[in-house]
C-alpha cells in the first residue's frame, strides 16, 4: 500500500513536536534525534495501521514513548553519572539570566518522577489535551490530571516559586531598568 501525500506532510509537520518531546525524555540532543528517527521509521513501516482522520500526532507520540521505554529497558545496566562529574565537564555556563532560569527549570524537571515529567510535558509543552495525553500514556484522564498537578506543585517547591512576583526580572535587574528609565 502506497503512502499518501497527506500522511507524508503530516509526518513532516510533526517532527518539531516529536523532537521536543524526545529531548525531554532522552535529555540529550543525539539520543533525542535517534529516538525521533526511530519513531519516524516505525511510523513509516506501520503507516497502514494508522487510520486517517484520527490524531496522527498522538499516534506518533505513543510510538516515540514506547520506543523510549524499550531503549531504557535495554540500557538497564548502563553506567550512571550520579555524581555529575561527566556532566560537569560538558556544562557551559550561560551568559544570560533567561538561560540560567531555563537551566534551573530543566534541572527541576529532571527531578520529577518520570510519569509526572512526561505528563506535564505532554500537557504544558506539547499542547495535548488531558484526554490525548491519557491516551498516549495509556491511563485514565484523572491520572494525567493528578500527575500534572503534582508535577506543578513539585516544580514550584524545587524552584522556590511562591507567587507571580517570582517571575520576571529580579530585584537588581528591576533597579537597573528603573534607574535607566529615570
């Protein structure tokens, strides 16, 4: 059975979202790219099992998620970098506060349990509805809502966010911007 042009176009359009989700799971550019590539190959090979008119993006995310877990099971005996020595050698200190905030957020995100991290990324970053995320994760909608709620609460605790005042420029940056406007 030939692959339809619509399927090809939709597959290509989904690549940026797949890569973003893969980056959040694999936590590394090369591993994420490999994961996306493997997802696309599997989707292409199994295109006849996809029903046009249904949610291709959710189908692809499910393939990607299942491939990630398959790879994780295979890597069960891989050496961990628990003390962060290797990571420390690879780290580059950012020059901008926004980059520092993003790094803090990524670090906090990595501290979440895998199921909560996955749920908040699907809902918050990838734009899936609770129903779609539940389908991708093969669980109840209430489970996804609970995971997202717990993830948000945990991120606030880790990042020490207590209210809206914790967002935006810090006190020093506000003083600098305020004094230059005067």
